[in-house]
C-alpha cells in the first residue's frame, strides 16, 4: 500500500511547485515596484537640489558683483622704469614716498614654518649659538687668539673704558689775523665776524696755522693753547686767557 502512494505524492509535489513560484512572484512584484518608485523619487529630489545651487537660479545682484580692487604693477628694474611723472611733480612733505621696492617687509620669525623662519627662527636646533641669551662674550673667537690681543699696543696714556681723551675744536692763528689791536678774541667773536664756522665740540684750542701770525696786542680766550701758539701770541704783545671747560670762566691770565 505504501509503495502505491509514492507516485501520487510525487505528482502532487510536481504540480505544487509552479503554483508556489507564481505566488512568490506575485508577492515580490509590489515590493520591486515600490523600490523603483523610491529610487526615482530620490533621483528627482537630488536633481532639484542640485539645480537650486546653479548660478542660473541665483539673483542678478549676486552674480553681477564686480571687485573694486585694483593692483598697481611696479617696474622693479629702475633702469627701465618710467619716471617721467617725477619730473612733473613738485615734491612736498605730504607726497614724499619711497621708490618701488625700496622698503622690504620685515622678516617675522617664530610664526610657523610657512613663514620661512618659524620654529628655530634660523638658529638651528642644537649648539651653543641656538641657546637663549648671548652665547659668547664680545670679541670671543672660539678660543683662538682674538683680534684685540693680536694687535700691538701703543705705550703711553691708556685707552679704553674709563680712559677718554679730550677732543677740542681747533682755532688757528690765521683766523685771528684780522682782529684789531687791543681786541679780545674768542670763539664766539670769531663766529660773529665770519672768521670761523660752527664747531662740533664745545671746548676750543688755539693752534698754529699755515700762515704767519700778524695780529698785534690781541687778548685770546680759549680752553687750551699749544706751546707754539702761546709763544706766537705773547711774542706779538698779546695775552692768553685760559677758560674753564665747564663754565667758560677765566681761570688764568698769562
């Protein structure tokens, strides 16, 4: 009995398979249609969003903006630069300006590696010269004989810090030749008469000039006299008065 049932069962399964496939296709067809509809809606939304950002949809005032910036190009080669306008322009204090390229922007150090001098600021990463503070004293040459010890020294009065020499403004005896007999001459009187020019230093010294001393009986006031100048003034019947270097008062009459 069981053997006779097997062909019936097989025949039933054979007839049921197409029915199952037909039912499954009918169930999945609405889902596929829905997915296609969703994809189509997404594409339409994306196209609409993209078209909203195109310049064609922007207002006219936004697209028609024009820049007011203008760049003036200078000719950095001064030989070929057109400087014809300089001759026509009158220079005053309000229009003076430097030549193009004369003023270079300062080099900002320690502002990032893009600036060219960032991080170590050009001092390197190691070594004595990269440390903070002054690495060596002035005049130090790494241990070799420095210059101030290689040069010969002059004997006599010491020089250097604490030993300063006095610098005088020189008055030559040639400048006093035009003085009247019996007159009193100093630097201020010579400056008023035009016999001498302005001086850089405030103390004055009388020295021998290129020409002979011809003034007679003149009293000369100065802060210092050379030996030969004093002899020339006194030999002509004149007198030398030594002045104070701070108060310009008469200290000594000779």
